[in-house]
C-alpha cells in the first residue's frame, strides 16, 4: 500500500511540473535580456456629450468632451477627431451620434434638461482608450490640459 501511494504521489508531482512548464512567465520577451516582464494594458472610458437644442426653428448640436482626455492618451487620431467633431456644425443629433459611433463612441444614456432657450437633449457617449498615465488635476493646478501654464 505504501508503495502504491508513493508511486501515485510521484506521478502526481511529475504531472504538476509538466503542466507548469508551459504556464510560466516568459523571461526572454521581444529581445529583452533576462528578468520577468509583465505588461498590462490600462484602459478607461472617457465621456462626451452630444447636446441638441432648438433655437428659433434651428437645431443646434454640439459635441462636448472635457479637455482632460488630452492628458490621458497619446492617440493623435483620437485627439484630432475629437477636435474636429467639437468644431463641426452637425445638422441634427442623429448625424452627430452616427459620426461619433463610427469613431468608436457608444451611447451610454440620455436625459433632457431645461436650458435658457428651452429643452436640451443630452446624449452621453463613452469610448474606451488606453491611458498612458493617471490624470491628477489636483497636482497640476496651474497647468491647462495641454501642459502649459
């Protein structure tokens, strides 16, 4: 009985070692020398609003994003597309939302608020981005979003 238990224990240990051989972390990644490297993509969601208002038989649509997204990512395509969408004059809210969706934005929620000129329809949009560093505005009180004082 002892011999059977010892044999089964050794077989189990051998199977465990063989199973762990392929599951370990690589020590030689992408030409690096030695050591263990862990890479973790840090992503987060940034928020924007499409705001539609009616003023004297004209629909005004704005695409609004807080300037802090420039501090969070280095994705120049995202930065250029947000700047272009923020200054573009959309014909209606659906055009703005379809344009934003084609750039990776998703509709999260909607609400209606009473503005100075009547009801404003707000569409809250989100987009996942890879961040390069955490954003801490309390550390940079004197700086603007582009890093200048």
